[in-house]
C-alpha cells in the first residue's frame, strides 16, 4: 500500500532511524516504554513492595520506523503496528495488575 505525504500528497519512502551502529540487525535508536515500580535498593522497602503486591518493573524496547516524502522531504516516525500492540498490552496489563 502506497502511503502519501500529509503535506503535499507525494509518495512516502519507508526507512528507519539509526545512529549508524546496529546490533543484531535492529536499529540502535529505539522507543523504550517502562511500566511498574522498580524494586527498591532498600531491602525493607523491597519486601514491603512485595507485600503490597506492587506491579513488577518491566521495560519494552521497540525499533522506530520512519518514512520520508520523495517530493517535499517531510519525515514521519512511528512504531510498527505489531510493536505498538505489544506495548499497549504491556501498559494495559500494568494498569490493571
């Protein structure tokens, strides 16, 4: 499916955001979502967190996708729909848990 520019209706070219250093084929620059409560370094506070059943701390990393308009040069950044769905589930489960 061809994506058109929001500004000039030109053709958008897909790409990704990177710093030039890649690891395992994934872009080095990513979007990081954190949920839950980090465990305290204080052992007493950490035990109390467990007693209160505070949600565990988790982080999810998703590569940033992008595209550029071939006509006007407009750049858009976004998450892949599968990554967005995964992050939404993670945040939703942390809010209900």
